[in-house]
């Protein structure tokens, strides 16, 4: 597994993502959009996890009532 790192190159005014030997450069605006998308995805995953846990607890409580 390769190491991945991200750093800001102030001289070139860009964000650099290094994946092993490959370099990807992004403008600050592009990086901002990438971060917003990642945050949105994480928020959706957390909501789904919390919602599924709530449903599981409710289902367990109903099963206990039936027994």
C-alpha cells in the first residue's frame, strides 16, 4: 500500500496530492469542492448509520413487546 499525502504548495498556489510516485495538483477552488463533496458524503454516511441504528433499536423493542 502506498503512502498518500496532501500538502499546500504556496509557491505554485495549489494543493498537491501525492499518491506513491503520482502527483495530482488542484487549485484552491478545486480542492474546496473536493472537500465539500467529501464532507457531504461523510454526513450522508453518518445519517444512514444513525438512522439504521435507530431502526434496529425500534425493531428490537417491538420484538420484545411481542414476546
